[in-house]
């Protein structure tokens, strides 16, 4: 944090014209730059100190931040300044930025700064997402407009989120009135925050031509509460409401004064994160980079050393960036018996080299290189007493869009979710991450819906919406990298990851006329590959490298870790739509190829005692209607029944516990074929953070229950038999929700009414049992007597996985 005032003004004295002029002189001498903006480069990613909303709406171009979006309905494009934050205290602060029109000079609009997002209640990463729609704790705008005017505008109106109403201020135009801006002119925009008394401030905005220094306009807003001047800071480029408009550029961003804290560690990129897996002697690791420029290096290097002691770094492979700005690494003779430190090194000026010694020297001498560090743990092996697995799925950043919309969701008993409050913005899931880290899991499983195509911003209707997808994927990495940098992870993609609400993949075919209910993928094959490359390229080698339709790859596989045999299957990619009955029965769920793989895995004579199969969704339709009747859900793997029974049988042969996600409803069910209990057990993790809700509330008491509500023997709408062992329904019944809601969806935003969280599965090799746990996202597991969801933990012996009747 910078200390001291640039100009000491008595707390009970209002600023005078003379003091403001003196202030401008001192400002030029004392402000510090936020971050250098690289010249000679054009790219969508601006730099580590900035977060652009959206990624496709901004670019770094030859040392300037430029807005490239001028569409109607794209008001208030923003760039969050990550390393600066308005903090509490009756002290001054100052911001200076150069700006001008980047395009569409004949159109109206405004540029400026958005101040005070989140009012200190939001994580700085959440505050950096502020854009378009006004809302509670949305801050206020200091604008310079196309007509030459300087104004203050509100950004807190929940009822009229795109109005941006002007706030009262005193304006001065030294040249007789506002002048319409010259498209070729550069301007200096200054904002000064000056303390008054009783936690009140004067905010002064002034604009000068650059470099002449000719004063254009100024405005002063007095008696501003301190609560309005704490939180995030963003750059703004905006067209008029519901119209196309001018676009703006920015450079030379500087700040000073104790009111604006500096956090140089709060950066993101150019290395966004890593994902890795270990399969005996095989290490696969993928580094995800931000979108670097075409003129910048594509070379990324992997370095490693033993974790015990200060060993020299070993220079591993250097790889060129692949699709989606990924850098995949593979080491086939990895010593997994010991722990290793690793670092990913990226130098934007380094060319690909073949000589290792030259490559090492270049990295050591470069001052611009970026380094991302992590740890590759030793495989616990079969001698470990317990292997802990973290299970996650369904991760939405917000309850409400950040673009526009009503002030609340259609909820009974639900709170109004202020747009820029922690009740609405789940990202970066601080409680979830910290509490799951407390378990110190050995391996992670993310089993689908890492992103939602329409959250926090609307999806882009394009065949290959690469930048829109990456914008949302980076949010996931940004939040979860504290987990993934030090632990192996398995990732499965699901329907929302590929921009669909449901998915019957039909071996990769294109959905006819984008009608996904008829089966297939709505997006281009290249987009499906992009998603799989970013999310799954670090997984253990696929079992079968043969491609499906449209040359889409597969990633179903098997691996061993911590004395456990794991299988990963794709129960979406091969599945047939219920509206397509042309394929033979054995192609309608897992497909022949994947079924052969699962059969071989099930019959492996060298398998360990503990076996686990990761899937995307459940093998039964485990939810009911508001009246408590079984409900058909063709998006589950409950259908077709004959093929579902075959999969249950194969997993029964393997003696495998099945782990999945997708349903947003945590369930633990014993699946049956001839009876309710002659098949395997499947645990569906709760959603980490999402909106759409399901319920399992049968209208009659079920026989053979466990003592917790809604457990016991049940037959789903497709005729699949199960015994529900535990279920975590929302905190209000489906009937009550339906009776009181005013809309048509099953959305609940208020987290107090939901049961969201994550799963923990402990594989205890000493007692030969699985301990299955289901945790609320906000329950601290290290406190005295922490509470899981009702019905958990559940203990399951290895030898009883095959079925109670088998």
C-alpha cells in the first residue's frame, strides 16, 4: 500500500480551485504505474494485472488496451485492475489514465472508471468480473463522454440495470461548454478522491488534452460515503444503452494515495494453471496459458527436481503451444515413488530450441520469463493406509447474470441476491476450496460441468466460440489452481462444457440443424476437441486412440494410483438420443468399443482389491415430480434400460464403486438388476455451485430405508431398481417450491435453500472399505464435530460392492 497523502487537505475543509490545481501538479510527480503494457504485441489477453470482461471484447494492441466490442446490448465493457483496490480509511486516492477513441468515432458512448465494486465484501477476483448490469454494491462510474462531458453515473440500480443514471455533480467547462471529442485526440483522465469528514469524500474528475495539457472539463461530487469508495476498480468502454457505439483505448494507468492499495501479487497469467495425472511410471501434465500474441514465443518448458532438499532444477521437455493455448507434457519414465517440485517456464521472447544447454541458459538469463510452480506428489502405492479422493462437479460462477436482468430469481423464501454481493457471486468459491483443501485429498476428480455456457455471461452462438469458452474456463482454473497445482486430477467433460444443456453424443455426429434432442453435438468438431484438449489432455493415455465421427477423439481409460484401479468412461459421447432408434442396442449407451474396454477392465486378473469407475451421470433417474412420482430423465444413463443393466453388470463384475456428478442432487444408491440390491453402489456428488435443482421425494415411505428421509427401495421411471442409501435434497420440498415459485424453471439462487458442496471418498486399505463422505461447501471439516449432509458418511466394504444379493 502506498503511504502518505499527495496533498494534505484539512478534514473539515472542502477542496478549493487552488488546491485542486496544486493537486494536479503533485499528481504528475507522485503517481505509480499499474503495470507496463507491452508494445509490438496484439492479443486478447491484456496482461497479468488485468482481467477483461469478456475476453473477446478487449485486446492489447501495441501498448494500448483497446475495446474491440461496439455491439448494441454490450454496454459497459470493463477491464478489472487486479493489483489495485480501494480500501477503507479517510485518506486520499488518485487515478490517472490516458484514453481516446479506438473506433466508430461518429457514434456516442463513454469511457472512464468504475469505482468501489463489491464494497469490500467480494474477493478481488469476483469484483474484477463487474460489467454491464448495474446492481447492489456495483459501485459508481466516473465518465468522459463522446459529447465532451464529464459525469458521474450510478451502477447500483437493480430495477433498471442499464440506465446508468447521472449522479448530481458540479461541472466546469473552461472553454465555454462540452466539446464533441476529436477521434484522433488523446486525453488525460484524472480521478481524485479527497477526504472530507465523518468518512465522507469529495470525488473530482478532470480531463485534459494530451500532451498539450489544455483543460477540457471537470466535475466534482461531494459528500460521497466511504462505503461507496471501497472495492474493485475497472476501466470502462461503453456504447449508449441498446445501441452500437464508440470504442475506447487506454494506456499509462497510474495510481497513488493511501486510499488505493497496491497488491502486486494479485496477478493472473500468462500461465493460468496446470493439471496433471500419474499412472505408475507415466506423468502427463498440461499447462494452460492465456492467449498470447502471434508474434510471441510458443515455447513452454517443464522443469523439475526432487522435493526433498535444495536440488538443482532438471531441464525437461520444451513444447510448443497446442490448441487452446495448452502446453502438454508427457514423461514415460517418471519416478513416482518420490515427490517432485516442478515449474512451468514461459518466456515470450524465447524461440523453440533443440539444444538443451542453450535452452537452459536462455531461460536463466531472461528477465521477462513467467514461472508457475507446483508439486507432484509421490504415488502413495498399495502400502498406503488410506487414499483420499476429492469429488467435484457442476461449478457455476454466479446465481444471476452479470449482464442484466431482474433483481431476484423466482424463489419462495429466497433472498434478493444483490448482483455484486457474495450471495450472488459464487466465484472464486473460497469456502469450497478452503474446506476441501482441509481434507488434503491425494487425488481429485472433476466429473463434469466445470463451466456453464451461459454463466456469468450469455453464451456466444458460434460454431467455435473459443474466446468465450476460454473466458469461462479460465475462471475455473483461477479458482481451483490451489488444489490442482499440487495434486493429480482426473477431468471428465459434460454437456455444459461443450455448450449444450443436454448431450446424446451419438459417437460425435453433428446434431441435425442444431436440434440436440435428436442427438449429436451442436458445435463444430474443432470446438469439442478444444474443450477436451484444455480439460482432459493431462488425463492418463486413452485406452483407444481411434476417432469417432467427425474425427473427435476419446479419452476413456484406466489407470492405477494409490493402490486403486480406476476406470474413466464417457457415458455421453456414445449415447443415443431417445428420438433416434436406428442404432442397434449395443451401440445405444457406451457403444461397442467402450463396452469392450470396460469388460476387459472388469475381468483384469491383476486388479487391486479396490476399484473405482468415474462416470458423468447416474445409472438411474433418481428424482421425482412435485407430487412424488418417479420422473423420466433421458439425460441420465438410466436409459436405455437394457444397456443400463449391462453397464451395471460389468461394474458388478469389476466390483467397482461408481463416482459421478451431473444431477446437482447428491445421492448414494445401490443399483439393482433383478432385485433392488444385486448391483453396484454409485455416489453422485452434490453440485459445487449451481442453480437448477432436483428432488428425490417419493410420495410413499420406501421399504428397507436407512433411517434418514427418502431412503429405501425404489423403482425409477424406466423400471430400474435401486435402493437409495442417502440423498441430500434442497432444504425446501419440491411441492413447496412449485407452489410458491413464480417462474417456470427449477432454479434456486439462495444458497441457504440448497445443499451444495463436494464429495470425499476415503479408500482404506487397512479395513478394506470405502468411506463415502458428502460435505456442505461451507462446513469447516476441522472444527469440533463437523456435520456432513444427513446419511453420510457411509461405509462400504470392498467385498460388498458387487451387490448384497450377489
